[in-house]
C-alpha cells in the first residue's frame, strides 16, 4: 500500500536525522508517546501493539482522527489510513540508514469532496503539517541519541 498518488492533495517531506534508524523507528512507533514530542498531537489512544490492523484515535491539528495501521515493516516503513471530516488520508513513513544516521521521508494523500474543493488550502496545510511533524521527530530522535545511557556513568 502506498499513498493515493491520484488524490487531489498529495504532499511529502524528507529530512536527515542524526540518529540510527532504530532510534527513529522507536520514537515514531511509540504512538502513546507522540503527545510528548509532537506539539501538533494533543491526544492519542492506542490499545494494542503496533501491527497491521491496529486502530488508533488521535487529535492532530485540532482534528479528531481515526486511523488504522496498514503496513508495518520494522525498522523501515509504516503506513496507516485515517478519516476525518469526510477526508480519507493515507500516510506513509520510510526510514533508511545514511551517513551514520537516518533519512526519513513522510508522504500523505487526502481524497474526498473537501480535498477537491479546498485543494490549495489543504495542500498548504498538509505540507506545513508534514514538515513540522518531521522537525519534531528529528528533534526528539537527535535528543535521545545524544543522551548518555542512564545508569552507565559512575559504575
């Protein structure tokens, strides 16, 4: 499964992160922890492990969203679908090792009546949202990677 490349709204963002792919994967797939590092996510509820078919409910950018994880390929790819306000979204994250760190790409598509009617506004909003979410992820992963392991010093 991939984003809907024929949808009226498609955007992407990519960043280099100075942390191993495993660290990025750990932060990204700790759904319950999103509210601690992603300022755009104010609520999160997930009841099961991260797996294909797992549903999670969250509030992002002021919208209440119901999402379902579709693909989980640790530590390189995760895809979920979501619905809110009649918009069907497909969101994909791809991670790969590069230059001692990671390159992370996020892509999302919106389809539905609102996506067609408010196309340009939704593109701008989605682009900003992806870039901000990626920046928050980068900051959290790099901070975690720089922190020394607790309990090791002084032993």
